[in-house]
C-alpha cells in the first residue's frame, strides 16, 4: 500500500515561501483581534476565556499548510509591544460569556521563541495575566524549554501550551515540513507534564493527498495519538487553503478542504469513543467550509458549540435542506 504523502510533490521551505501571497503586516502596538469565548474545562463546564491574537514576529518554520504568517512582522517583535497589546486587550469589556477567567495568548508563532516574545517582556506579560486561572500560549514542540517552566512559575494560574501535532502520520508530517516527528511531540508533552504544564494539540481535519474519508480517519488517529501523549485538550482544526501551497495542490487536484459534514463526523466520532481528553472542533472558520447553506449553517454550528461544551454527541439538527451528510460507515 502506498503510504500517505508519498504521491505528493515535495516542497522545500523556499518553495513554500515562494508560493505565498502578500502579507498584511500588523501594527505591533495593537493586538490583531480580541474576543471572548467559552472554553471547555470539563464536560458541561464552560469557562469564559479572553482570546488575544497578538501581533509579532513570523514563525521560522515553513509548514506547508500554515497561513499564520500573513499577519506577522518581518522583523523581530519590538520589546514592549506585547505588554502594550495585552494591556489594550485586557481593557475591553467582557463579552456575553461573562468576566473571562482564562486567557489565550496566540501569537501566530512560538511563545518560546525570543524573536517572537522578547524574554525581557515575560515578567510584564506574566504580571498582566496573573489574575487568570489558566493561560494558554502556543509553540512548536521542539521549542519547549525551561523558559516555559519559569513563565509558568510566574503566573497566578496554570499554564497550558498548545502545539501543532497536525497529523500522526509520519509521512505526511514529514511532507508538511514542520521539522518534527510524532516522537518530538510526545517528548514535548512529557516535558511539559513534568513541569506541571498542561498541553493542547492542534490536529488538522483535511490533509493533502487524502480523500475526505481518509482525512476523517487521519484526524481521529492523530487525536488518539495526542491523547496518548497526555494532552488535556485536542482542538480539531479544518485545514483551510489560502497559504499558496495548498492552493497549488488544490489546482492539481491534490487537496480539497473537507466539507462541513466531514468536520462534524470527526467531532462526533471522537466524542462517541470516550476520547480521554477534551476534544473540540474549531468553529472559527465554519462559515468557509462547503456543505452547509443559509438554512442549516448556524444551527449546525450551534450544535458543534454545544457538543464542544457537553463533550458528548448530541442529536443531529433536523433539516430539510439538501446539504450532504458525511454518511461514512
Ligand atoms: S510551526 Fe506553527 S506557526 Fe509555525 S509555520 Fe508551522 S503551523 Fe505555522
Ligand atoms: Zn443546508
């Protein structure tokens, strides 16, 4: 049997970067976006969480699926910029979910990269988020270091580090060009656990070279691998085109984003199998997926949101529209 990824053209880092479109460089003194949402602490227990998309330096890795470079700076993050952004983000009124007690600081890069987060800013950042019970940051598994433990010790609450596993398939992981293996991911989880830090995994729903059914299976396999590695939370992220490389593959018939029903199927199957960790489907780009319509789009997203919170499969949305259902065995 041909391994996944074997039939895909190889892209060097230079090729991935060469296929990118123009950036929209952000203002380093302002966060890119701030909003509040409910995070799932335990089945049925939601916690109001402030989400802060920080503006900063671009990630040095050239992952073939990633579009986070679009809103990053070409140079390093200027010292003082992140605390200034954070102060602005914390000054905003609470959303309908109530006063946020958790916070996500996502910088489209790696929190433990000194080019992205100047080390001299870490005490100020820690002081600004001291009142939060959980602080979630993101980084590459191979950049997990003792600096994260020191940052965790400076917090009032618990640190959680989100890392892109993307897939547990070794061939596709190599194709993505993330510069890590599944073993690197597992080792990073173990290192975080030893430091009393929680881990979260990002898992891609939709992979190049795979049809939708195989992408659903791959996402479930990656979810199981992440849980076995000890993550507290798996965030399922439908893979989106728009970064250049995936658009090229799409034009060659080698990549197609999964439809709405396939994304729902991954969440349903993960939750239906007692996953052993919190598993949620990221709804941020739900509107961009194919396979829903004006009649069913919002009710289906509401069901996903409810399942994310309840951590169990809920009854399908009754619908009269002709939008496809996944219909897998
Ligand atoms: S390590 Fe993360 S942020 Fe960096 S390119 Fe890969 S997916 Fe994007
Ligand atoms: Zn519909």
